């Protein structure tokens, strides 16, 4: 014979009674069957959940204590982006000093050794060494002189007097680029601070996601045990029990993903600080962003356009490009300079048998070079226009960043308020369904749906809280301030 429905549900079969039970006896039998399940449910309700994997995660993540302020300090010391900006700043300042030094005389020392039998050169070198003898000259064949050695020790200096304003424009251009590098370096510091704060808060958010996932998994496991107890006494069909076990498997996957996300978030934080990504830290809870934000979007935009160092860097680059045009046009004018030279000549190194000096002024003018100068001027003008358009586009980008950050703060505030109400409603619904399920008047699928709804509501609230903190710090950066003002107080 086939199984009865009670046997398929897992209930213990009983021998048929020749006498029909009375209603009172039926109620007693049902109460006797419910008693084990109710005892199991009561035990599960009062027994604390087993230690979660959160403790293991904390043990694995335990290491150096790390606050947000300390994270910013480590980033300032180790961030490749900051070091690159500092190196570029140093290079720009060196270029500015190099351009300025072209104003000073250029001094050059030479030691030239020559051996020749050229008649003209031998005659001239004898004069420079002050060894020329007219009697010897007349007694010899001047067209066939003997090989002659000459060593010249020469010290010369040159000074530009007028360069068509190319030199002055080059100094101005280098100075503007140095100021731009200063502004870029300052903006890079702020950008790294923002990146560290985002990574730090991302780690804390990942930890909270892991805690919520473990909490939801523990709740689901408790309900699965309760469903198993109901199934064992015939109060639950097998398909409902299997659905509960599927839900538990889904929660296991959620915990696995959350744990992996927490690990990756810590590696991302180490990367943002410029440290080895396997370095382990124990993160402290950061305090809320307490600095005042602009009162309105218009105030925020005006502050950004005035304060942001990257905009100042763009302005200096435009001015540098304008100076480059003047520098290129300088080649259209004459070049005037002075020179002086003092020379010692002998037949041995560093000898001083003969000495002489020369002082002169020079002027040169490139009358025609097939349009090379005009081409350079046209290129400089195009670069200047390109820099101006780049500045216009960058200012539009800054305006969008401010708008996006401002609306991000407003959105996060509204979401946080809605999320708090959602958590309150979801947890209340879950409590009601837990009671109804314990009384046997609600389906396990309804309870599992309520669990999912409560977990998602908690996740949204935590996400909104972190998003508000991030949005406030991002807005502070967008208007030219620090994302971590507590680190510069």
C-alpha cells in the first residue's frame, strides 16, 4: 500500500482506532502533537544565536589600530600620487630658477690642445704664444713649417642684452607653471584625503554589511530549525521546509560575498594609503563630519570657483600658454649680447707663455628661415586657445561636481530618513510573522519573505548613513575644502 498523507509529511503513523475519538480527545491529541514543536520554538527564541563569523572576521582583521586621521597621515607619507605631485612641483620650480638664471652671464672655461703644420695656423699660434721671431721666420720656409703644438686655456663670458622679450617671457612662463604645480600638488593632497576617506568608510560599510549578513543568516538558520521541528511533527509540508533550506543557502552565499567584500575593501584602503595591500589594520569608527557646509548651492558653487586649487592651476597654465606666445614672437626681433674672453697659450697644458683678451658686442637677426618662426608663433597661439577652452571645460566639470555633491547630500539625508522608517516597519512585520509562525498560523514562505525584507531594509539604512557621510565629505572637497578636516586641525 502507498503512504498516507501524514506519512509523506513526516508524521509518525498510528494504529487505527475502532472507536471514533470525541472532540475533546481530538483537541488533546492536537495539543500533544503541538507541544514538542512549541517547546522547540520557545527554546530557539530564548537561546542566543551561536557565535557568528563576525568574531572570526574581527580576529582575522585585528592588527594595527587605524583611525581615519592616521590613515590620512599614512597616505601623505606613502601615496604615489602625492609623491608624484611633489616631484612635479620640484621640477617646475627648478625650471623657473633655470629660466631666471639665463639673465646672468654665462661663463665657460676651455682647454684646447692642437698640433698642426698648417702655415697660417702655425704663424698665428706663434704670435698667440708670443714666441714669434722675425729672423727665424725669414730664415725658414713659411710655406713648409715644422709641426707646431699649441694648448689654449680660455675663459669666456657672454651676456644677453635684448632677446625680443623672449627671455622675459620664458621666465614668466616658467613662473606660472611653477605656481600651477604648487596648486596641483595642493589639490592632489585634497584628492588623496578624499580617496582615503572613501576607502575607509567603504571598509566600515563592508564590515556592517558582513554583520547584517551574518545576523540575517543566523535568523534564517533559527527559522529553518523551527521549520524542521514543525515538519517532524507533521505541521509543515516538505516543500515549505525545502524552501527554507534554499533561503538558508542564499544567506550563506550572501555572507560569503560580504566577507570577500570586506577583504577587498581593506586591500583598497591600503592601496589608497600607498601601503602593501596585505597589511592588516583594525579600523576605529570615524566620527561624523562636523564642519559646516555651504548654506546653498549658489554659495557652494561660488566658493568652489574661488577656492579650488585645481582651478587655480588651470588659470596659471592658461597664463603660461599666453607667455609662450610672446616668447615665440621674440624670435622675430634682433638678438643683442655682449661677450668677453681671456686666453692663455703655450706648448704645454695650462701654460701661460702668451696671453690675450677679447671684448665684443654681437647682434644677430634671422631675416628669413622659411617660415619656421611664424610656424612656431602659430603653434603657440593654438596652444593658448586650447588652454583657454580646456579651462572653460574644466570649470563646467567643477560646476557639475559641485551640483552632483550638493544633490548627493540632499538625497542621502532623505534616504536616511526613509530608511529608518523602513527598518522600523520591516522589523515589526518580521516580529509579527515570527509569532504567527510559532503559533502555526503563518507559512514559512511568508516568514522568509519578511526576513528578506528586514535584511534589505537594514542594508539600505546602513548604506544611506554611509552615503550621507561620504556625500558631506565629497561636497567639502568639491568646494575646495578638505574631505577630512579633522586631520588638519
